[in-house]
């Protein structure tokens, strides 16, 4: 369950996301009674807090009840003009627009005023605007009814009941009458209340406390409006620590504070204390995922790579019973129809193939795959040498070691108004740790749009400035430069830090002043586009270079960046890394931090990919305007963008349409964007200039014209411009109906339609590698090698080659084969979805500690209920695997009551101990041990085979809590 209105039933556990709730709800049933009620996180599906009650309301105005279906069935014969719709409704089908048929299917529909108490007072805010909008809706309804009547050969007046009432008749339903509240009340009787703004006290707790005490002494009632329950509690704690208790703290939206002497009332906004005017974001419980998890998901038909058997095709997950033991297997198909069944405890040996066009399948049992691996391994030596040269040059270059955090650093971090997500906090610590080393930093921070990468850069920049060094922030667009400038100035407002923006929005004189400040060191942080790379820009003492979306810069710009980064710390931020960057990160040449945790209230963007239709565009924009929102209409051709804007005005006459593109005069462009920001316009018809840099929470509809001409990363970035504040967002990626799509365009649009879930940046990058081919991105010579073994194995080979050249002994992947006679699997009636079961198997195959296994079991109990016996057995096998990793065992095979253990090298003292524990055990040559289990199991109270072996290993080689994984010595 990830979106409002969804429900999932798993045995006695029901997950539901009520349409009016902030979080989904988990209902744990015991028979017909509710045993437990809890809220849970969308991010990791784990319960977060207990609930006393929840309210679940319908998500639609028309529900397909028995009565509704019966009425629809009668209408099939009575009103044949609407047969198609009646038949769909008669079978209970749910579809968009079904509410339009309410008048035919329901009796006694109620208007909102009918449901209000008799004494309720109705306030009409801006009554003229309401009246005009109501008339527009009536006119639209009449026009649509006329169109449908013509199409269906019926009468709009006779056969189409009205869905709406005229505004005046609607008001007649209110018994207490209605009071009109104009937008700007004026008149002699209008009450006026003088007030002054509450001066912000960002980061100054003591100053805030003194201000609030002074207001209290003067007889003011002080109300502090927090943005969420968490921040309200935090403010209570802070004020209590300062001895301030006579302040009311409420959770309410308030843009800025105001002090009203006549009313003796002071309203203080949280933004006055934090400097941020944004909605509080609760931290998710999900931590960072492994890099490769982003493209590990397998669908039947996907090409895969098995490191021993080569390239195959994944045919799905199957359940088989062999020798009376039931288990799940991954079924792989190879050349000649050969099939390979991979036990799910070895799922880590199978990876999704990424490398361009469809690869040739390998042949099972032949030498071809080994020859291919050997050829690629020889070829990557040269690449590894090049990477090692870069790496050694970086290590040999003397860098600046920044000191530990100052009190100001800790203060500015504590003033951050949000809770850092676990992986965001980890990324910040990794960046600061790199900066404190005496070698230049080169770190990539990868995370989706709006996931908090900018805050990582803010703290790094402040750390650099604290040590007297300058920071340059390089961004691809002027809009992004302006937004970063606003963010940095806001965060540094209370500190002696000068932040300047260098872009073409500035006059020549202002640009010259900024350049001079950079040169003499009076500018601490400069944020700019490629203008920063001009020859006239000379830094007095550059210490940190931040590059936002490196892939957006051209070859010449990148050469200039190289000259800048020789001895300074470099921090690169990206949402969709280019494969070359990805390759260097995965192979360890470049350090990598992942920021993958979405804001808890973020919802996936509903994405529609299809042919352009005027009516669909008009409906999409109108739907957004109805909820008081705004829309982007992206048309990436300046030549006819004004014509397109005029077309939008014709389609939606009530919308205020503005135009923005990169060839406009700087001042005019800035004015247009600012007006849109301040809601002076409803629709911004623009080029991809908005791809980076606009963060407007009220924009939640995106229409992209000619989406077939845009790149995958561009489409992903554009879609990331909407849905940033928890409201449902809609993206329409359209292409001409009269033009055939190229194969690449089709694949791009298919991909962007598939990857709608949160945190898809890495998936997009990897699929881009597939669509465009490795040769286009990594060079023709490498592309053949990547195509032969897949990008993942290729990176692994480069990593190994780099390790050999640098003398680093890389830990060999831990592979343990376990064959024990127990039914160990996740039954389909316990975990129903194959992709979720695959994820569970991957996690179990990767764990190396009992604590991790207990955490997984707790998650299963929470999400699915108590594990059935096969699932419990699967956990026991995982415990045995973790124990094998600890003591260095490579395989365990149990047949006819005897365990054959390979990889257990025992000294004489341990062999004696083994014989005392199991008298008939035999330690053979070649690190092989044979253990009869019959007596041993009896001594352990009839424990299962895996549990008995775990006990044996622990008795034989006691656990050393401080020893690293895999280092337990017999």
C-alpha cells in the first residue's frame, strides 16, 4: 500500500490508506476483532505508531453497490444510448468519470449545505469569484451534455439530469443564510486592526526567549504556530529549556508572524525561528539502500547474468519439491532451451543484465562464458590502470584538511528545520569526514529531486567558509542558480557569510562586482552557471567546488572544471548520474553517497504517456485549476512557443498563461518566473529551462508536448518539478498522433511510464545506458566488453583489477551453499507478490548477523503476520548461513541424517572438542567435517537441522562480538 485509496489483505492483516489520512493504517485482526491498530511508513512498510482508532471514508462519490449495479442493469434496456457505460457499471467496474452518472443511479443526492447543522453559518469568501466559477461549471456541463447528446442521438434537456445547481439555488439550501466576505473588504464600517511583523530570530534561541518574555510582561497573549506535531514538541522543549512556559504552541499554517498591540496578541510563525517557510518533513525509517538495489528488480523475460553460467533469461520464480523438500527457485533459460534452477538463498549470484541491445544467451556447461570473462578481464586492465592513475594522482595531490566542526557549524546544523533522514545524515558525515582528510575530496551524492542533497552542500560550504576558504557552486541553469542563492542566503542569514550569484540575470556592472569580490576574497560563496568557468573569474582561495548535475555541462565546460578541481575538494550532486560517473562510483575510484529516503508525505506521480489531444490537455489543466493549483506546459521549441501558448489560452480561456524560455531578455524572464511563483499566472508555457531550479509547491500538473524528442534524464528531471509537497501530482507526456515514434523514443517513454515510484534516479540512469547503448556513453572500445558481460559484472571486474594494481586485497564475495532437508520458502499465501518475495530473498541472502535476521522476522510479523512453518524454516536456514560466513564454512549438505561440512579448518584442539560434542564426528583432510546428526539433534531437544548446526558451530567456535564478519578462527 503506497497511495491513498489502496488496500491489501494478507491473512489476518489488512493494510489500508484512508483517503483522508496522513499515513496508511495496518489492521491486525484476531477472528472478527481488531487486535492491533497502527500507522505505518510507506517507505519501508514498517509500523511506526499505535492508533486508538481510524476512520476510513469512501474514495469515490459513487460506489458500485448492489443497488447501483441493479439500477445500471435496468438502464441497459431502458436507456440504450448509454449502453456501454451502463454495462460497465452493471458489473461493478470502477472507471474515471463514473460519478457523472450519479443522477441516473442514486436517489436523494445531498448537497453540502444539506449536511450542515441548522444553525451553521456559511461564509462566502470572494463571492463574485465563486459565482463566476459556478457559472463556468454549469456552462461546461451544458456544453458536454450537448456534445454527448449529439453523439448518442438523444436529448440533453430530456435525458440528462443536471449534476449541479445554480449558485443562488444552492444558497437557498442554507437555513442560517450566508455571509459574503469580499476579497479586500473596504468601507467605513470595516474593522481595522493595526499590526507589525514579528522580526525573525533565526537560530537565536536566547534572543527568542527574551522577546517572548518581554511580550508576556507587556500583557500580550503569545501564540506560536508550528508546522507539524514534531516541530511543536521540539519548540516546547527548547522554550522550556529557556524557562519560557506562558506561550501557546499550536499546529497551524502561518506564513509569517505579526504583533497586534490593540488586540494584545502576538502570532509567531515557525518560519520566523527557522528561516524556512516549508512544510515539516518527518523522517522515514528507511535507510540508504545498496547502490545496485536500484536496478536489481527482475521481471520475467529480463536478461540476467549469473557470474558462473553467463547470460540467461529470467523466466520467473517457481516452487519445486525435490526429494520431498519444497523450495522456491529462480528459473533461468539458456541457449538451446537449457534451464537452470537457482535456489533463492543464492539469489545474490544473479543480476539483471544492463548493456545495450539484447545479448546472446550463453550455453550451459560450455567454455564460451569463461573465455568471454577472460577476454573482458584482460581488456579492463588498461581501463583500471587509467583509473588508478587518476586515483593515485588525487591521493598524491596535497589537499587542505579542514578542521573539526566549529560551534557555529553545530549551531547552523541544529537550526535546520527538518529531521535529517538517516541516509542524508550519513551523507553529511561522509562529506565532512572527506573534507577533514589531507587529500582532495571527490564525492558523488546521488538522490532524487527534493530529497535533501542541497542541504548536504550547504553544510559543506559553511564548513569551508569557517576555515577561511571560498566555495563555488556550479549549476546548469540561471533559475537553479537563483534558487540556490536564495537557499544559501537564507541558511547563512545570521552569520558573516557573503553569498553571491553570478549569472546572466545580472547586469555587466553587477557581474564585474561579483567577479571582483571572488578575486579579493570578500565573496565567500559564489553560485553560478558556466559563467563561473570564464577566464576572468579568479578565486583568491578556493577550497570547495560543488557541481550540481554534472551531466548537464558540455565537453569544454568539463575541461575547465578539471582545471579547477586539481587540488580542491569536489562535491558532485545528481539525481540521474551518467554511466561514466556511475562506473567510477561503483568501482570505488569516486566516493559515493546515496540519499534515497523520500519525504514521508511524498506520493508517486501519476504519469500518463500517450498521444496529444486538445481535450485531454484542457481537462488536465482545468482539473489543476479547480484545486487552486498551477501547471507547467513544456514545449521545447522557442520558434513557435508563443503559438503554443496562444493555443493553450484558447483551450482554457479562464487560465492566465505566461511564457518563459532561455532566449528572453534576462529581466523579462526573471519577472515572468517571479510572477508565476507569486501566482499571478496559472500556466507557464516554457522550454526545458524549468528542468532544474523551480521548486513551486502549488505546481502539480505537468504537460510535456513532443516528449518523444526529450532525453530520459530530462523527462525525469521535468517530472521531478511537481509533486513536491505531498499533494497528488499528474504528469502527461505526450507525442504527436500522426508521427511514428523511433524505437529509442518508444523505449524512453515506456521507461519513464514504468518508473513512477519514488527514488527511481538510478533505475533511469541504468535504463538510459540500455537504450542509448554503452558505446555512446562510455566509448566504443568499452561498449563491446560491457555488452558481453553486462555493466554490473564489468564494474566488478574493473574493481578487482584496480584492487590488484593498488595492492588492496578485496574481500571475496561470500558464497555458501546450503542443502538441508527442510521446507524453507515464503508461501505465496503469506507473501503474495513475486517482487516483494524476491526482495525478501535478496535481503536474507545478504545478511551476515543474527540481529539482521531478527529484524527481518519482526518486519514480517508486522507486515504479514506470524510466519508459517516454511517461512520460519527459511529464517533458520538464514541463521545457519550467517553462522557459516562467521566461521568460514563454504558448504553444508545434509543427507540421511549426516551433515557434510566443507571449509571448516580445525586445529587439533578443536577436533578433540568436536569429538567430545559429537563422538562419531570425523574431521577429514581438505577442511571437510562429517557430523552424524541423529544423536546431536536428540541432545538439543529435537531442534531442527539448521538450528542444531548453528548450536554446534557456536559450541565449537564461540562467538567473538568484536571480530569482523568472516574472521572467526577455529
